C-alpha cells in the first residue's frame, strides 16, 4: 500500500506530533508498506522517507509556538508531491492546522484519514467555524488520540471520532546506548514555556538534597529568565536542544524522568517514552498524562503546579529502591501496550477499509 503521511509542523523542530508521524511511518515501512512523509523542514530531513515542503513559520497555538508552513510555495510542493506519488490513502495529522494538511483536504487526492492530536483551544476553530467544519467534512475517517482531543474536535467540528492511542517505538529504546551519570539524576525534556511547568520542577529542586543532578533539555521563551533565576544552583545542567538519539540515551541514563506540565497535553506519550526507557516517571496529574499512566502503578502523579508535592514525589522515587523497581516493571509493560508496532497494525485496518470503500464507490 502506498501511504502519504502529512504533518503540518516542521520535522526538524522536535515535538510530539512530529515524533508520532516519523515513528508511525517507520513502523508501517517495517510491515512492508511504502510510506512517504510530507512536511516542512528547517534543515536536512530527519529521515530518508521525507519530502521537505519548505521552511516553517513559527505561529502561536495552544499556549505554545507551532512551526507551520502556510505559504503558497509549500502548498504547491504539497500538491505536486501528492500528484507524483499517487498515494492509495493519505493520512493527515492535525488536519486543520494551516498548511499542507488543509491543502490535502481541499484537493483530496485519495481517501483521507485525519488524526486529531490537539486538546485545549484553537484560534482557527473559534474564528473560522464554517471553514473548518467544511474542511473536516472532507475527511473519510476521523481519529482522536485522547478523550480531550475528541471532545475538542466534536465541540468545534461536529462528527464522530474513534479513539486511537499515541505510540512509542519500544525497539528504539532497547537498542539505544545509555548516557552515564555521576549521581541521582532527574531529566526534563520540553519547550521552556509556562505550560510545560519547568519552573515548578526547578522550585522543587531547591528542596532536594545537594547530590541530585538535573538534566534540562530543550529551550524556549523562558530559558534565559529561568537560567538567570536559578543561576546559583550548580546541580542544573542546561543541555539546550537535543536530537532524538541523545534524548533516548539520557532517558535510559536518568534515575527519574519528570514531566511537570500544567495543561495542554492531550496524550502523555512522553511518559510512555520514559517507561519504554526503563526509567521511573514522575508527572503532573493532568488529564492528558492520566491517559497514559496509572498513578501508583506506571508512574507517580502529583498535583499540577505544586512544587512541594513534586519534591516529595521525587525524593520518594529516588530513595525507595523497591518503589523504583515496581514503577520500572509496570511502566515497561504499559509502554508495550502502546507500542508503535501495534498502532501501525490498527491504522492499516482503517486504511484497508477506506480503500475498499473507495473501490465500491467506483
């Protein structure tokens, strides 16, 4: 089967949707399908199976910044690539984000399936309700990655949405090297913006013992302010932006992976990544994270925004070896339930159904 996978966000800016697109494409290829990913790229494509559509334009979205490509040149490249590839089915991730996915909805070169990732608010949904409802109506199949994402889509677009989980490439974590540490180490990975909760973690670290180290990956609008505020703490290691390989190695090397987000996470795939790496996870108890991790079994969840509760949770996991071991075992089993290989099998069934329906329609 020839599958087109469209992502509206730059693949060279690491984030959740991009990781899902690339991982799903790899899993489908391993099953013998021909998959081409079409997306903006702000540097060399991260995968040989990617067709770059041009540079992205940072755009405010859902309390963050989305690297989209709404310019005409990117849309022309999208139309040309879809025409040349002659896909059997086209899979749109975040279908109504401005750029290649909306172009695919307008031109509809093949049966279309859309996966909705976003939870929270969308300015496009609020300002252009008739336009987005029309475009959504051109989808042949609709999927949401969480109950929050489905609720948001239903309220704004109408229609029915089946729930499908986000996947994690468990095999990549088994094959990755482990980054060395020199003491109890906590890892944070994410954009340095208010909703990701990095300040909550840094406030919590002030209550932890002096031998604790914190790896802080990523960057963003709060980076300089936070570095200045906590400049006197030698335990903090600011890594800047890291690639996927280093992220996995540091996940495997850390003693705890911490995800202190305050809101705006539709599905906690980042928690599954920590579990797949065999690392205990401490995360905020927001609904998106509760989709992936069961408190007290797969991860320790604390009240979002409460740095004292976070400090207590981190101390418990770092000191209690029995607790750590139980989280690692249960977390790994949980990650297997959400494997990318299993997700690919579920999507192939949907692709095949869309093809059968298209053939029946003539």
